[in-house]
C-alpha cells in the first residue's frame, strides 16, 4: 500500500503547476492579442476576431485544469486512490492534443496520466492511506 501512496502525491500539484504555466505562457505569448481584446472591449468581442476567440479558449483552459488539480490534491490528501478513468481521460486528451499540435504542452499530461493508471492497477480502487 505505501508504494501506491508514494506514486501519487505529486499528481495534483503537477496539474496545478501545468495550469499556472499554461496561464502565464498564454499571457506572455498572447500579450498583444489580449491587449487588443481588452482595449476593444472583451464583452462580445470574441465574435469579431477569430484569433481572440482562440486566445480566450487557450486562457480559459487553465481554469478547469487548475480545478482538476485541486480536486486530485484533495483526493490525495484524503488517501483515496484516483479512478483509472481519470488517467485514461488525461492520456486521451494528451494523445488528441499532440496529434493536433505536436509542438505543444500536451505532453505534460502524460506523466500524471500514466501514474494514475499505474496506481489504479496496483491499488484496484483501495484507500492508499492517510
């Protein structure tokens, strides 16, 4: 059981860190389009410029990724095993993302996905200790 616990306590923090990096990267890379959007008025502004819509979706993706990291961290602290489905969803997201955009950060989802799948296989849904 302790071996399983040792596999996972970093996954939630990893996802939260990726969310933070994603957000900061978006501000740095899309600084000009974000500035244009804010100057033009962001309310309803995404409909007029396709680039702004892509930038907004890029920036907004940080929030659900952060929420996932917080939820995973809560489960880790409670000593609960993460469901294998979470690992499969992360791995699938990474695979599709890399297929669409090979030069991207989607690779950062592979380590936590594999760790979740490995721990789920070892623990088979059992508590992993507090």
